[in-house]
C-alpha cells in the first residue's frame, strides 16, 4: 500500500464545484498553505473548483491561504467559530456585501460535530450555546437536571491537512499545536488529503507515536519546508 | 473615584487560583492573570487549541508559530506540557476537568448570565470558544471594569446583549469590588476601602446583597 502521490496537483485531484472542504489549522498553526494554493492555481487555470463550503476554525487572514481562496471567488460559505484575524478583509468584505454565507459555530461544538461526523454519530447533546442565539431552532433536552442542545455531525467531501511526518500508509504525526482540528477532520472527510513535511517508509514512525492512523488518510504528498501562514502574514505576503 | 487598574484586577483574580489548578484564561485582558500567580503556586494553563501547561511568550524573533495560544500569540512550553487535538481540548472544557475559567465580559447579570461575545447584529459575528468555556469549569469567573467607558453598569439585573451562557458565572472581579453570584443574587465580598456601599450600589445595575463580612479589596500598586 502506498498513498503517496507525486505532486500537489495530483493530491487535489477530484475536488470539484460545490463540494464541502474541511481545512486543518487554527490561525496559521496547521494551515496547509501549499495544498490551498494548489487549489487556487487550478481554479485560476480552469475555473474549478468554485462554490465551495469551507470548514475551518477561522475564515482566513491576510491575502494568502483561505483568505486568498475567498478573494479568488471560490468560496460561497464558511462554517467556522471565529471569522476574525489580524487582517480579516477578505472574509469581512464579502460577508458584508452578502457574497458569502456564514454558519457560526462555537469552537468546541465545531470540533465535536467534526468528531461525530468521523465517528458515525449523527447527533449529540452539548451544554454549549443553550439559551443563546446560536441555539435558536435547535432541539433541546434535559439530562440530570441540566439543559442541553442537540447538534448534528459535520462531514466533508474532502479534507486538506498539514502533518509533520507521514509514512506511505498514511499514518501521521503533527508538529506542536498545529495538530488542532486535523485528526478530527481526517476521519470526517470522504477524501483526506495530507501534505507532510517528510514521508517515510512504514515502520519508521513508532506506532506508539502515531496520532492519525492511516485508515483515515487517502493521499499523502510531501512538501518539505512548508510555508507557515503566520510567518507569511508578517511579511505581508499575497497569493494571486 | 479611584479604581483598580486592569493589572490590579488580574492580580486579585490570580490570588484565588490554587496551586496545581487547571486554568483557562480568555483571550485578551484575562491572559494577564497568568503574570500574577502568588509565589509558590503553579497553575497549569489550558488553551483551546490544544496545549496544557504553556508558559510565557518567547522573546521577539524566537516565536514558533506552530506554538500559539487561543489568541494566536506565540507561547512557550513548561516541563510537563502536553499537546492534544480539539475534541480532547473541549472534553477538558465541557467535561468538568478545568478548575477555573476566567473571562472578560460586556455584561454579567445577577442570575449568572454572561454576555461577552457579541455587541449586537452589526459587523461580523465571532464566538470562538467563549460559549464552551462557560460550561464545565468548576469556577467561572469574570474580570471587568465595574462600568462601561461611558459609565453604565456592567453588572446588571438582566443582560441586554446576546448571551454567551445562562447562569454560568460564579464570581466577578471588578475594578471596584469582588462579588459572588449565589442563588440569583450579587453577594458583595470585598470593596475598595475608600468607597461606601451606597457609592458602589449606585454604579451597580442590580441590588448588592451585603453580608456582615465585607472585606477591603486591597492590591499592590501595579
């Protein structure tokens, strides 16, 4: 079994108009910049994929990564907890112009909905958001004297993730706090695409250290020395 | 009227954090609480994005942007730190594993309702982890100026802004007082020595329950 593909274009094959994509990362930590930019390259060359729904904690920063996808006009909806950043222009302008939809989800509920999607759990109850505007219209129930809100799973057509090390079977480790949503998203997407700084042979990652088992991973592409979103923001980078 | 600085409010909140407590500090002003841990006590700080036991910011130029807190600021690790994914992180939050969460606020009501995520329908709404953090921690405390910039009470009978959580706050550390929320009432614990109870009541939007043992709110100059 070998899940590696030769380049970024091969890694993103099959992502098409109208799909829902989960994109790993919390701010810049874990953002798969090279995979995102490869998707933008394809959109610029072919006009596809557009009309995308993106699931991420944030809604892009500056003029790179998710913000550059929004700028390019590829995104019709964001599902996120915090659509603000040090430079939120890309999302803010389109949102205030009514050109992009927003489903705002509390961060822990977002994580658990993605986890549920990957675990085959259609719905669950959480205390989060009970009695607030974000629970409007959702079923509620009492358990042990306390009120809870029903939330539904989140699934995606594809996930774009950044790992530190992968083996060719798709087992993954992550770097520091760049892990965040990625292990959850890996399980919740039909097509899980991973860029890894290093790809090694099976057995070279200690099984005790594997964070995401390869069963959740479809494709792996090696991207040595990947760009870091926050570092790019700080030098004012733009991807066009 | 003199009042505590933000640093002094943060200092006072830090005095109630026990040695070894697991603590989440909201982004912004509450992050300052970490600087004022009493000598000999070491809390373990949790951040939503998947770190337990992170430490101070690194020196400028030493940042590792894969090592950040929920406010996207660069942090460092202390010995015994751990990384985990977002679902585990919020299991710590909602599952009752944190001892204390300390948050900022726009309004807090005598029934424990908190409004700290939205000032209304204008602009782009953003909630982050605020609605999760108010559920699960054994103590949910708020640090805040006692009144808004234009002098209106932030401690109110009922919140007028969109709620973050219902009946969730247990203690308020303000620029004028320390107030517990018990059985739907503001219970005064400490106030600035130079201030009368009537003066404090005049800038508080709901009735203060005054028991026999109201202490002086004393902090160092910071």
